[in-house]
C-alpha cells in the first residue's frame, strides 16, 4: 500500500494540498496517497487519532484546527512553539510531532521572487494567527525590523509583547492601521480583509518597494494599490506551495524546488 497523507479542516473541499503533494511526488518519483478529511468541529482529536491508528504517515492541518493541533502534540519545533499553531503532524518513536511550515513557506516564496529579506524593514498588516506564524521565520531570514500594524492596536501590542522574549535580538514594534507611515522594503498583508472582500486603505505617506498578499485567488484592494503605485507585488499562492514543500521535506526527506511549482 502507498504511504497515506491527508489534510484535515472544516471546510476542506477548497484545499489545494492534495494536488500539490501529488505533483511533488510525481516530479520526484515518490508514490503517495494524499486525501482530504473533513473533521467535525467537535471531533478533531479523534479524527487525528484514527488517521494514525490506520497507519497514516503525515497530516496537514488547516482552518480552524491549527491551535487544537498545537495542543495535541508531544513534541514541537521551535517555530511551532512560537506560532502557537501547528499545520504539519507526524509520529516518531510513538510521539506526535508538530511543526508550523507556514512562515518558512512565506520566506521561501519571497526568496523565489528574488525579493531581498536580509537587513530588510518589514511592515505586517494584521495581528492574528497568520502574523504570529511568520514573524520568527522572517527574522531568521534576516529581517532587521518588523512593524506589526493592526486595526485594533492593543492586539498588535500584545503580539509584540508575546513574541519579543523569544526573539530578543529582533526589532519589533506595534502600531495602529490608522498610524501607517514611513518607509519599508516590504509590506505583507496578513489581515483577513481580502478574504471578506473588505477594502484596506494605504496612505500615500506609506512608502514601500514590495507588497505580498497572503490570500490568493480573490480580488485584493491591497494588491490593487500596490499595482497602482507600480510596486512589485505577489499574491499568496507561492506561500501555499512553500508551506506544502516544507511539510513534504519533513515527511519524505527530500525537498521539491519551489520555482518548478509557482
Ligand atoms: P488569522 O488567523 O487569519 O490571522 P484572525 O486571527 O481572525 O485571523 O485575524 C484577522 C486579522 O485581520 C486581525 O488582525 C484583524 O484585525 P482586528 O484584530 O482589528 O480584528 C484583521 N482584519 C480583519 N478584517 C479587517 C479589515 N476589514 N480591515 C483591517 N483589518 C482587518
């Protein structure tokens, strides 16, 4: 029997993960089955347990279960501990291991675009789970300063206060979305505004060279504004591919080349 993998979420129909993992496997000559699992909102832990009892090898976790997956693990990577969320599970020596590959997926996607991260100043819009997952990998990739701007200022301040002890060398700061100002190399939209089709207004006093939208496949006022300014921009499909590649590398010990899939 082929090795079994799956992604668990609710809803799950929209997931592109099976297609990605099957195409990585095909390209690298690795046979695998990767399916979608719809877990009931109150039945996530049982669903994970059953998957591994049935000799499943690796699981990806998507909305809304990443925090629950974090809580289930016996062993966590450093980046998963900082993210407080897990999107990749596997069993080793009888213990459930968890990692979070989202942030490194973003870094890999940005580097595949040849956008510079070393010594960069970065503005991240939003202070939810998506932001929490990417700050540490961006710092590891050489970001010099990261400002987190949020509609609710106190949430950005709380996130900076939470992350700073784990990243004592990093220059982190918080501000309100209504206080956006200054010069940045890169702006990342990690709000859920694009998902809900809401507009995000960037003031003209805010200057930047690169714009990354974490969402993909939807119209984004953030990307529209980047385009109008003539700034290099990208939507989040590359990040999706990047996080899948990171998970694939953990499970199979071999890394597909991101540039062949974006
Ligand atoms: P995720 O886990 O995807 O980050 P989340 O934790 O619900 O989701 O966070 C959503 C983020 O998008 C928050 O930072 C939210 O701002 P608030 O903390 O002020 O709610 C931000 N957000 C959502 N809709 C927005 C909008 N229309 N304009 C600006 N920010 C928005």
